[in-house]
C-alpha cells in the first residue's frame, strides 16, 4: 500500500520524517503505518518529529504517548534502530504518561511523585511522610486493602487479586540470555528475565564508558553500559552515595545500609566511639570487603540479635553473659558463633574452650541423670578431661574434634549407667552377658564405651569386663603410580590453588588427618639455617625445597581482613569465619574437586612411611599414638606370615588347588 494520491501533504511529510531517521523502514511500510493512524495521532506525531527528528531512535523521555505507540508498532514489525523511551525517574521502559520537567515518567513514578507532594502525618499510624491515598501512608493503605481481600490463587491477604507473587507475567525474549521467560524488568537494552535481573542487580560491574561500578541497564555501540551513559537516569543508584543500590534493601547500597545498622547497634555503647576493641570491630565490619555478608549477618542472624541484646544491657561483654544465654543446642551454636567473632576482634579474651565445653556438657548430662552424677563427674574429672587436654597439647587437631570425642564418651557412659539401672543392676554388678547384649543393640556406636568401662574397673567401680575395640575395615590405598602422580601435581601444577597444593602435598607425603591439616597454625612452619621444617608432632620434619616454598608462600599471604579477620596466631588454612581455620569438610571437598582422595591417599602415605621408619620414630614425627604407629608398621610389614597362613588354609580346604599350585611352582623351578 502506498500513500493515496488524494492524501494530504501532511501524510507524505510524516512518512518522510519516519524514513529519514529509520533507513531500514521501506516507503510502503511507512505509508501503511501512516494510513492506519488516527488524525489526532498523525498531527501529534508529525509535530513532535518536526521538533525532534531523532525521537524514534534516541529514546528521549519527552515523547508523547502517540509516539510511544508508534515506536512499539515499528518494533513489532521488526524495524531495526527504533528505541523505546525510558522513564525519566526509574529508567525502566514502560508506558510514559505524566510529563514532568525534563521528560515523562511511568505510572508508578507518577504515583510516587504525587505521594511526595502530600507530606504530613498518616491518619492511621501517625508517622510523618508521604500520604498517597486519603491522607494515609502507602504501607497503611496496603494493609487496609489486604485486610479486606485475599488472593484467589494462594489465599493470602493481598492488595491485588491475584497477588504480585501469583500474577502471571507474559514471557518475552530476554535481552541478555536470549531465552523466552517472564520479564522482571524492562530496561533500555530490552526486557530482562528474573535470573539475569538478579545477577545484574547483585553483581554490579564497571561501566566500559565511565568506569563507574553500576548496574548496566543500557546498550551503546553493541556493549552494555550504565543508565547515564545510555542517556537515562540510573534507577538503581544509592540515594546517599550514588553507588549501586543494594539488592536486599531499598534506596541504599550495601555499605550505606551496613553503616546504618552499625550506627543502630553501637549507638548506646560509649566504648564503640573510642579506640578500644569495640571501635576496631565496628570499623572492621564497616570496611569489610565482602560487605554483603556483613549486611546479611546484621539483618537476619540470631548471633547479631544476641549481640544487640547483650549490648543493650549496658554491661561490658563477657564470657559469663554469653554462657547465661545458652539453654539448648540452638542457643549454644548461636552463642559460640558470637564468641568466636568477639574473640577474633579481641573484644573478649581467649579462654580454654575445650574444658569449658566439656564441663558444660557434663552438667547438662548430670541434670538429666542426677543419680549417676557422682560417677560421671569422677570419670570426666580423672579420665576424659586429662586425656582431652593431653591430646590437644600433643596433637594439632581442632578443638571441635576433641569436644565431640569427649561428648561421645560422656553420653555413652550415661546411657550404659541408665540402662543398667533399668535392669535393677549397678555398674558394680554388671556382668559380661548383659554388657554384650547392650553392645550388640547398636554395634556401630557403642564400642566407644570401652574407655569408661576400663576406667571403672581400674577404679574398682566395676568388674573386669571386655569391650572390644571398634572394628575397622582395612584401609584401601592408591597404587604407587597414582600416588606419585598426584604428589607431583600438587608440587608443580600452578593451576591449582595454593592452599589445595599445600594440603594435598601434606596429605600425600605425611598421611595427616584433614582435621589436623586444616588446624595447622603458621607457627608449625619454622626456618633455621636456611632449612624449613614442619612440626606435625614433637619432631620437626625437614621439608623438600619445593614443598617448603609452597608452605612459606602460603604462610606469608596477608591474612583476610574485614569479616574474615583472624587472630594474631593465624592459620595456614584460614576459614571464612572470623578467627577460625577452614573446616575439614570444606578442605575435603576442595581436594576431591581436584581428584585427590582423602582416605586412600592417607593410607598410602602412612604405609610408605611405616616401611622405612620404626614406630618409635614414626609416632613422634607424625603425632601418632604409639599403638597406632605399631599398627601401621604391621600393615606395612614385608614378611611371609600372611602368605603362609593363606597356604595352610588353602591346603586344608582345597587340596586339589594346593596340589596344582605346587606343580606349577615345580615346573617353574625346572
């Protein structure tokens, strides 16, 4: 279709204005679009294009509604180069209605601007602020509407039916991932799906034009740019510092939100305004590199609420007040997390957590079983505590491992005493048969009661009862080639992370438990006369040059600052929590991701060491118990005892196979 000859010149002028800014628009298509317009729309569009020739491609927000409809029609026809105008206030591509100074705004911003024009005291809640509806603030108005209706889909109170969570959103082609999905936002670069919107908002990146870290919502010269560089205001700018606004809180960026939370937390604490530990803790949290983690902790964690409650009491923070808040497992975990944080920032002095935790668990157990309190206290006082402290001093394992070790023995001792009393017996009258029956009920967990039974017999509280050691499967190791290939990879492959290389090398060379590798302090690495040594037990171990360089570089790395601050002692493998080393589980996952198996690698390393070193040397060097060192030596022994025993058993059960083996041996000798 072409413009009819009888059409006025205004039609031809409008078609010419459209094709002048859109070279890809054919004359026939322009004529057809002009003919389909209403007379009023033709006049407004022609007048606007005459004053702004680039209105169809510039994305200017001053375009009237008729021009916006024309741009949408051209985009639906596939005309390239057209650019829809974005809201002057929020920067989103929406239908723009209200004209303001400098352009037009969308319906939502129109309501916001109207609400800001009515400032006063809300008639419902009494707070001063914008009153967009009936002299009522927006929050109270939403509550009033939601109280009178429910969402027909989910049934929850909602202002609209369906509610915002249940309301279907039409799918569109995402401008970032190019998949058809429901739209979360319409930016100048196009519609954006929910995953891309969340990623862009949560991880702002530097704009390639202005180098400022912002949410890149526009496009210029086939690359993503921020809103101001695309010609629209930045809708996600912090109202205070103009940085990228937080995805979790409104109007402010993460750092400004953290500053407000810290101000609220430390307002009534005079020590936080000086130069003491609380002031240093506040400054470290405010300047933390991972500010999003700090914001999450301040906003929603139970430990932050506990800290706020303790500081509101007006008393200095102490271990005693923290202990007083513990009344169960959940509160204990919260208090211990906060204790570690305060200890790392030197607000609280370090204390012997091993003894305190064991004694606290003992008192909880005695409160449940008061009739066995005297025996349990004596057992913990004279057996559990000394062994736990001795092992903690002699071995570099983590405190949590020794605490679990003690908890298990206390719980099993209390369970055995309670079961014995239920049968009308005491520990002194318990016989081997009933003990075996009790052990057989849960054989996988009750063998650890051996420690209590042996102690009770030595103190003449019980008979000489037998509790076998918990059976363990023979360790499965690696073949020699795989073992040395993995070790060579840890020592030479620079593509692996430094901590993975160091932990893998210690595991493959010295067969250490991951709980002990993760808890190695930087003081375990020493240098004397140019030689670097690593102390795993009581004897420093000279290290090869390559491994010494890896561990030295690891120890010399600057300690994490801010949220992951460590104590002055430091760890070779610091964790993400303040003052804590990495957990053995996390270290195991990192090694497994690099195809370094934990248990087979440890078994292979210990067998190789036990072949060359006697138990008296192996134990002190690796921090092994003498019995454990002897057992590894037996596994590595190169004698013929097992072979002869197998031959004897074969001869007794299968004489024909024994005769055939002997004939093959004789033939080979000939």
